[in-house]
C-alpha cells in the first residue's frame, strides 16, 4: 500500500488536529497510533535534484511518511483529515 508523504509543516498541522480529538498518548506510542489512527509515521530525508539557493545542484529535504495498516483505515483518515494535509 502506498504511504502518504507530508512535509514537516503539514505534519505539524495534522498533529495539532489529532491532539485536539485524541489523547496525547495516541501520537506518543506507536502501537496505539496503529490501533486508533490506523497508521504509523516515519521521518525520511530525501534528495531533491533541483538547483539550490547556493547555486549548486540538489539538496536534502525532510519528509514524513504515514504507513497505513489497510485501505479502509487510509480511506477513513483521508475523509477525516484530508483538508489538513493539502
């Protein structure tokens, strides 16, 4: 199943919204995150092969991947939080 990729800014907005509706332990403990929200998160640094601001070619960017358990939990997540991750 394909994960959802978020920038760090979008992940911060999404975390804030999740904290409004769920206890803080849901985002702190991975197995609770998987049970309640249906996904786990992981931080990844990827290479972007575009000109950077110093005149060189390429730079790294930190992104967050949301790995879902199944399609139904992914669909429910997109319906509930889809406006916050765009």
